[in-house]
């Protein structure tokens, strides 16, 4: 199924409840036909909250002096990977700020240790790294790389993601294409409702997911940390009147559904940010409107509370056992099954 930008824009602006339910039902049908009813659990390990960037919305930004910084040891991370195996997960996702204390060699050794000791797929989400790092980590055994481009609007991107101090930033779209050349499964995504983000800009983002043929797409509502320029409202880009895309729960569901229609075979998570907006049902509704992945958090509690990209994150106080038990119960409550294996993208001939 190919969606035009005009079709995507129409649905982003749609507010009729009945028509939106039809959209969600179609996204759920396409999800079922292309990736099935299994919901794969990917164990998230937030390995470091150290970051060299000054992103305008993120609580981990380098100049936020109110953050107690940490970097997990290799053994601590390996223990989390062992937990993932015990819980039956097929993948671990190692996520951090853009921390250059995580060296090429250190991460290569860690990847090899995980691949030697466990059957897990390894996903990395470590920001904009040099090509030499990406090559080395792929050779060490990393399977997937996640790098959200956040918005395809270059002016808006420069406001929320200023270039790093002392070195040039990477073109994220070019980096995604390079990751594909290196043999990674490639994931990306955007925030929904960034100040200054228009409906047309968001429609272009979804069309770009389709063009890039992404293997995984993560979308979630824009939530700024108060200790940031955007969170303190010191800098607020303005969209033309009536054209600002809201960072609402409903708009996020629309984007999840349209992403499923645009990328039928992609793995799409129902995110923690959705659960933050609606703890009771956010993840479940995301799964019923096109998503097929959840990411239970394996980060040890003493570090989890310090990985504060935005405040009041859902389930911040839960330990890994509670998170695992809760996720499985939520999946079963909507009549879905818990996936087994690594849950990688299964490419097949398009049937829509």
C-alpha cells in the first residue's frame, strides 16, 4: 500500500470519531496480515545518561547540571542481558545519550560478549556515531541500529537539535542509508507535536518512513523536560495559525496507524511516552492501532530514575520483574500473544 502525502495530511487533520475508528481498524488489519498477532518484547537497557549534545527538549542535554550522570559497567549490562534471556525476550536494546566515553572497542567487546553468552539479537541506539564505529559494531555482531530523525523539517531540526560543540553533526537520513548498506536492520522515527511542527511537516515525515522502507519505526508524543529551553518555554518555534500538529494522545495514534499503512512490514512499538499520557490504556491502544512491539525496561532501578529524558515517565519506579509481568498481562488482556524469538522484520512480497 502506498500512501500519498495528500492522503496522510487528510488523515492527520481528520477529527471525526467514526472515520478515525475506521482508520484504526484498517491499521490493525494491515498489522495482523503483515506481522501477525504476536507482540515482541524487547528488553531496554539505558546504559548511560551522559550526552554531548544540547538538544532543546531533552533532560539529558549536556548543560543540564541537575542530572546525576552514570555509565553502566559491562558486567551490569551483561546481567541485564541474562535477565532478558530468563524472561524469554529475543532482543536487547542498548540505549544511551551520545556518550563518547562509550568507545568503539568497549562496545565491540560488550556486543561480542552478549552474542557469545546469549542467543539475543542486539539493537543499538547510541546516536550519531562515526562510520568506523558503526562498521566495528556490525562486525562484532550488532543486528539493528535505531536513530530517530525526529523531524524532516531542516529548520525545525536545527532548533531542537543544534550541531554538537567542536564537531560536525551527521546527516541522519544519510546515516540511516549507510546503516542499511552495512547490513543493519534500520529503525528511525519522530516526535509528534514538536512546537513549530505543522501537519504538512508531519505528513512528510510519514512519507519519508515509507521512502526509506524502515524496518522499525518509533513515534511518540513530544514531551519536553522543564530544565530545557523548549521545556521552559524560553524558545518556542511557531507554526502558522491552525497548522500546529498537537502533541496529543489522539494525534500519536493517528501517526502510529498511518505509519502501519505506509510501512506494512515494519516493527512499530507502542511507546513508553504513550503510556505516560495514558497509563491505564496507552500501550494497549497503540497495539490495537497498528503497533506490534513493546519494550520492557531492564535498566536497574538506581539508574532508571536518572535516565530522565522527560519528567514523570511511566513506570519509572518499577523493577524489571514488575515491568515484565505487567507487559505480558497487558498483551494478553487485548487477546494478543507474546512473541518468541528475535522478532526481526520478515520481508515478503507486498500483498496490499
